[in-house]
C-alpha cells in the first residue's frame, strides 16, 4: 500500500464483486432505511440496499444487483425515459452523482470535486437533474445539465435547502428548508412555504420534514418526523401513519399508486386506501469472516520497555532542553542527558510550555481539585497554581513577552491570564474541540486549529487555521491548502515561529511551513519540509529549528529542511505487578460462565493471576493477604468496549480512571484517541503511575476528506495511508478504527493491513465492512456520511438485513445504548452517590443533573419508547447468535454510569441479568483474546466485590465495595481519598475581566457557541 493511490480513479468500474472472494452469502428480505424508486413504466423498482443498487420487478422476487460494494449508493431516481438511473455515490471519497443504464451497463460519473452532491432527481423532460449540494458552503439546490455538464444554482441560501423534487410540468421545484419547512419555487424564483414544523435540534426530540414528492396529478407528499413518530402527509392530511416510515421520497406508478419504504419493506399503496401491499424481494450479499490470529498484548512481562507515549513535547527557547508529558508526569531533559521528573505525584498532568526566558514551565494538573494551570520555577523547584476558575484550564501557551498565557477551558473557550496579577479575560469561544493556542510576535493575535463545517445539514467539515485578535475579538479562518484539513486539532499546529515570519503545521502527517504576516495570514504557498510521519511540532527560540515526534521518537529538523536528527530518550517503564498472594474470601461467586452462583468460596491470587477457586475451609494460606468479604458477591471486572479516554471537552483528569474503578469497570477499550496521549495513558496505567482500568486502544481514527472530532486523521494525500499505518504499527495500537468519511475501497485495504498484523478493525459501518472481513461495528446506528443510519431507523429499529449480517459475519456489535439515559429520570440514586458527586467535575455533574431532569419529563417518555425498541434489537441479535460487547461512548455519555444504565436497560426490556452481564465481561474478553472477563484459574485478577446478587438484581452490579485490578485491591475509600482531600483544601481566586465581545463573529460563524458543542456527538 505504500505510496499507492488512496482513492479509486473516477472512471473505475463498479462491476459486482466476484463470488470467489466471499466465504458465503447472506440472504436478506428486508432493508433498514432503504429508498426505492419505481420505473416510469411501473414494471421495475430500483432500491438501495447495503450500499449497492438493486432492481426487482414490481411484483417482487429475486433482486438483481447493479453495483458493487465500493459505491455506498443511495437514493436512486429514474430518468423519465426509463433507460437509466441516477444515484448518489461515494466511490471517490465524496458524494457525487452517477448514472447507470437499467441493464447494468454504461456507468458514468457526472459530478466531481471536493463538494458533496446528494438526493438527485430527474426533471420531467430528462434534460436536467436537480440535486442538493454544499457547493456554496451551505446546502442549496442545483441542476445538472445532461447535455452540457453545466451546473446551475436554483436556490442556495444560508437556510440550507435539500431534498429537491420537480413538479410534473417541470415549472416548479419543491425542497426542504432547514429540515423544518416544505417550500416550492416556481420558474420565476417565487418561493412559498406549504408546510412547516418547529425548527428543533433537540437531540432528544427532533422535529423534521423530509422527502417531498409530486404525484402525477401535481399533489405533494412529504414526511414529518415528530415525537418519535413518522407520518407521510399529503395535501389533504396524513396519508400513512403508525409505521416506521423511512425518510425518502415516495415514487409514483402510472396508475396513481405510490411506492414507499417502511418497516424494512417496499410498500405499494393507493392514495384512497388505508392498506398497502408489499413488494417482496430477496437479495444475496457476500460475507467474509476474518481468519487471522489476533495479537495478544503482553500483560505479564515486567521487563523494561522504552517509553513511546511522549505527549506534547516542547523545545526550550535556547533549543537545548525538551519538556514533555509521559508516565503521568511532566519531564524536562537536556538534549543528550537523562530526563528529569518534574512533579512526582499521582495527579493528572498535561500541556507543558516554556516561558520565553526558559525560567518557568507551565502545565495543567488537577492536584488542586480540577485541571488548572500551574507554574514551576525551574530555578527553585517551587510550584504555584495560576488559575482558580470554575472551569478547567488547559493547553497553556506563553506570549512572547512572557506576560500572558493563553489557554482553553473544557468547552473550547479561549482565555488569557496575566502571569503577575492572575487577571483572566475570555477572548473567544466556545469552539468545537480547538487546538492549542499559539501567539504572534506582537502579543495581539493568537492562532489555533479550529473546526469549520461545510453546512448545518451535515456535521463534517475541515480543521483550519483560526486567528483571534485578543483586543477586538475578531476572528478569521484560512485553509492551509484548499479543502484540506490540518492533521489533528491538538498538538499538530498551527505553531507560530517566535520571529513571527512562519507558521508550522502537520498536514497529511507531514511537516509543512508557510510564510505569514503579523496576523498569521499566509503570504505564500506552504511547503512540506520532511518525508516522515510527523506529530506535535514545536519551534526553537531562534525560529531556526523544529522538534517533532516521529513514530515514537523525538526528531530535530532545520526549518529549511534537510536530514532530520534523532534525539535520544533514555526513559523506560515496566508492567506493575503486585508481589505476594491474596485471598478473596467471599459469600458468593459469579465466575462469568455459569448462570448460577457458587457460595462461600476463596479466590486465590498470586501476583496478578488467579491460581485457584476453592470452597472455604478456614485455611490460613500462610503469608497471603486475606480480604474478608462475608456479605459480598465476587464477579468479573466489567469492561467498557467503546470509550475515548483522552477526549477533549470533558476534562476529568485523574478522576476518570477512579470513577470507572469505583463502579467496577476494570478494562476499557478506546476506539479513537489522540495517538501519543493514548499511548501515554496506556503506559501510565500499565506501569502503575496512573490509577484506572487497563486499557486497549487505538490512536486517531482513520477518516476521509472531512472530519468532525479533533482526533480524526483526514486522509486526503497520495500515499498518506501508508504513513498513518506506520504510526499505528510503531505505537503498537491494539486495534484500528476507520471512520465515516473514509472511502470503502480504502477501508478494505486498511482491514487487510491490520489483519496481517493481528489487529482487529472496527467502524460505524456494517456493510460493506462485512464483505471486507471487519471485526466490529460501533453503535446500533450512529454517525454516518449519509446523514442517516443503515443499521437503525429513525424510530430506533433494525430489520432483518442488519440482524442477518451480524449473525452471518460474526462482526461484534457494540450497541452504546444512549437512550438508556431515560432511566436517569426514574432513579435519583446516581445523583446522590458519593462516587458520582466526587468524581464528576462540576460541569459534568451539572450535565448529569440536567439530563436527569429532562428524563423525568415528557422527553423521557419518548426516549423510553425508543429505548425499548433499541433493546429489542439487542435481544434479537443475542437470540440469533450475534455477539454483543457493551460499550458506552464515554465520556460523551457519562463514564461508568452509562455502562450500568446500558445493562439495566437490557434487563428492563427482557434480557436476563446473566446475558446482560456476559456482554460486559466474558464476551469482551473473548473478543480481545485476553484472559479477562471470567474468574477462572489462569485469568488475570480483575474482580469486583459487590453487595447483593447481580444475577437477580442487575442494579447490584453497581454496589461496589472493593475492586481488584491486576491483583491490586482498592476500596471505594481508597479511590475517593485524593479528591475528598482537594475539596477541603481548595483556595485562591482570579480577577475576571469582562469578555472581549464582537457581534460580527456571531453573525458570520454560526457554529461558534454551545449549541454545536452540546448537540453533536456519537463517535
């Protein structure tokens, strides 16, 4: 794959997959969120299923596949002459319009470029195709001329127009505005609104209009989604209700009947009737079960290992020293010497930064109770806390005169603080997961990486360079390269040179430099100065040298380019393992295998391994430590298989690991994190330097042309995918995650690469991933480049295609049942729990209380109904032999709490406590191929002691009294102690100036603000 193309050529064939590639086929007779279009003669139906285009006769039967698995085809529409079909296709890594003849020949791509083109609709004369696109930096309606290839804008305003449909006479076009109104525009440009709903982005109860369609007689139908129900409307009221109607246009037969999709089926119906007939279909799709040996991480050896988790390295102004984060501490190192530990306590630390004179080091730590900026005087070794705010203080960066530090809070507000006085002023924000600030030479302009979406209709966009005038608050965006993202929003720049003439950044995982003016505005084209994997660049004080990370090593490079030089780092760690023997003497044992409990047993542990399970006999066991728990049930430690432990925006610090352990979670898997911070977290935990669950993880998810989260890797450059995979191998990822904008063909190649190295691969997509041999799928139905899910309808239901793919492929499903939050409205005990009150930062505790309040009201009823449908899907998957491994998306959903809510939700709606617990214990252990998830001889000693019987009452799984992780026993009091103490000793304050205000930003940059931050997130 090294140096190869990352995207298929535009003219590539979409011929169906060769049967020889598949081990077997899955036969499906239902489709989740399929759309269908009937041919003009009424004899055939084209529909999209599992990302391919299919044809079936109007009377039903065996469907014929027209396209392969690489197109992710959606929303077909027939040419009026019945000879060809247009559809949207993702073959080249963006949505474009393609056509194909009805006989499967003559495939042709119509649109190209960096913008998306969706929802095509032929004009009645067949000469033009209307579509929606973000070509104008918001969604609008355009028309493609079939004869000339020219594209004409029909309507494109900031209100976001989508879903075009021509009237039968071709003189009007209907479309949806802001997903909340149905508008019609005539050929003179006159625009009228025919229907509307309250414009609501309430993620708990969205109201939307979709899919206008004209009948042959000129009547309009459209779909309304509201309060957990879908209704198909016409000019005289509701036409269809009480069904799970999919949000796509109805299609009309010459007879006046119409075809629509609902409940996994293609329906045929007349306007004047209340009954529909089903156009049955069957389709066969290839399934490839992965066959490879998973790599097994060494959790036993105590041999010395080199540190790879080097976080946020910073070159000193004189270029002689480096500060960095590793092994849960801040370190400084004179180049050529051994590193020196700065803090030496167990609290969380991050973001080291040198003062311009090199005498001070700033960093963030929660030793004062939450994450604040601290200053270390490198001459005396003394520390002082600089920020004393109600919110977190992170990503500190010094101004060049040493007077100020710019920093971010947990939601992306940008502040400055005067070093001498401690006076704080908000400058801008909140921003969605911005990067670390970098100062200009005059102390007025601050540059940072920031997210810029293409539209409000779909969340993805670009990571660009944002400049902020700290005096006026004015901000400006600029792209480093057209339609390209910076590699990540974190430590990858922009980093302004101290002399103010250049800016460095990482793009395509290479190091770039561009000339800039005093406002950090690019004055010339950027140039790439190296050819190796690059992360986290930082300048020397003379602006002549850059330090960066390359595949776990520190590298120095002249700003003019040349040959990079390695910086030796003599820092090692070893796996922490307790010495001696421990005996857990418990009243009851659930071993993670049997559906029954054993009573009065001793669990024998030698170091970190279980060596035996015996009936209690009063043996003294020599010098073993006896943990007497006469009222407790021992059960395997719980495992959360979908987390993001280093995710920006929540700022738990040291609290997060303690919270998980206090509720019995002894293992987590991260399916997307900043790479070096992930490795630092894993090494810190394994070495015993940080308290928390053991951790299996990947770095940044591999993404495509657009991104949303700050820790996605946009793959846009020729040969770049090879660099991304080099990083994954060098940093010993435990898995690889591909994300939603990655082209299917590249996803296939990544899966093959990972399996060759024993790594499992997961994504948001079930198919075509199942045809490529993928191992897992995250969420029942989550973020998708389509804007809707192919595995769960808008009402929270999956149909036979989804169930069959899971059962036949062996792909593990991590449900992340977000609707389980509905249970917060019925149980206040979470709010009152001392673990929750202590370990949730104040802003997260306030969010929990607000969520509980919402779930106690009408929103809770709607969410509870969807929760029941979600659990029905989980039950069906378990019944049909699919593998469920529980995960939560924490900290987007509340860490630890959400895992228990997921389990309780399963049990509430019919899953037995035994089955539910297996999804968080034995099944994840088996999936990882590790001796985890059971209490058995030879297994790792990850055990939870709880009061009660979780096999009878699933709530008892949260009644943790002690937790054993890797053989180390901790009580709840042990875990609470550091933060109980900091609550007592908090002191200090900052003077707060009024924020810098400008209304210009509010008008121009609608995505700045809390609405985007609180409403979007499923990773």
